[in-house]
């Protein structure tokens, strides 16, 4: 059995299928971790979403900001943007079923002890706030997931868009609390020392605003049983080109910009090998 973590698909269905063929991936034997943003901007968002749904128990998927945007638009709480490529999904006969599947996906998945190497992995779409312990992050993810899966999903999606509050604090309640949690898991790039998020800078490390740095350049203190190491897996930040320079933690950037002409990358969680399929996008 092999386990592969793959970065943002964003509608790059042809590259996804070719990459799975190169991996000799078998749903009955192997497992995928998909880092979110299954859809949008690429040419075949419908194909990517249908394929992800069909993988069923052979894939662990986390929600990305584009996936949440699709969910909001599909439930009548957002508008399509000029560069969105979500129309095929919204017009598909199985749209409702796919959206129901999507809102049931988590914001965080974890494998805290992979035998025999005792390495732990945690995957979110954008990263993990250094001010949160792994236990706290898991609880906060579950809190937001309960809203997305529950009867109050429409009430939240109607107010999901927004940059405030820019910093999560335990005292937050209601829609502000859930929005702050979701923004950390799906939109975070640069942060300040106190955990405040910047939502404007989206390019490489040299675009950091004054007083802000990449979230992975702050130390963490997670400990695993037996002295193993924790590795954080994330997508979202294509401008990093799969690199995490200056990282003070074990972090693997999985988004190598397939939709922007880069590549689609799979990380073998057992060997550490990266396998990339060149983009077919202009």
C-alpha cells in the first residue's frame, strides 16, 4: 500500500489522471491525500470533482477556499467571478450530490504515527497556525466542520466571505469565530507574530508585508510518541513552487501551480519522493 499527497488540482483533470497512471495508483490498494482546491480556474473542474467523489474511501480530502466558494455559490450565497470555471458543475445533473459530498469533507486530516518510521503527517489546505497546538487545531477544525455539515450551513455561507476578524482569539463567537477558523485553514499565507493573517499578499516570499512572515517560518512544539517528527502538508500557495525556504518546522508545500502552467505533484509519504506531471495549461 502506498500513500500519496497531491497538491491543488484546480480543474486540471487530464494531469491528475496521467499522474495517477504514472503512480500505478490502485484504489483497492493505495490511498490519496488531496490538499483541497479540487476545482476552479482549470478546464475541467467537473472531472476533478467527480473523480474525487468516486475515489470514496481511497482518498482523504481537505476543503480549500475554492471548494468552499463552489459550495457557497451552489447554495445561493455567492456569485461566480470572472475567472471561475465552475459552471459545468453547477449545471451538472449530479450537482446536488457532489455539493453534499463536498460539505462533508474535513478541514484537517492527520496520521500521527506512520509505522514503522514513526513519522506523523497533518494536512490542511493553507497550513496550521503556529499559535495552535495540534490538539487545539483538531478541535477547531471539527467545530467549523460541524457548521458546514449541519443545519446552519446556509447561515454561515451567507456571511463566509470576509477578512475580519484577521486574528483568531478564543473569545470569538458565532459567525466571526467560524470565519476566522475557516480563513486560517483555507486562506493563510503570511502572518504576524500574534497570529494576525494578511489577505492581500499572494505571491512569493519577497511579497511579505512589513511585520509579516510565512506561517511556516514560526516554530512549533508538537511532540509525537516515540520521538517521531510531525510534518505539515499544505497546498494553496502556488508561488512557493513546492518549496518552503526559511521553514522552522517540517512542512511540505504541495501546490506546484499546475493550473498556472507549472506541474501537479504527488508526494510519497513513505519514501519522501516527489513525482510531478507537467501542466498542459497555457
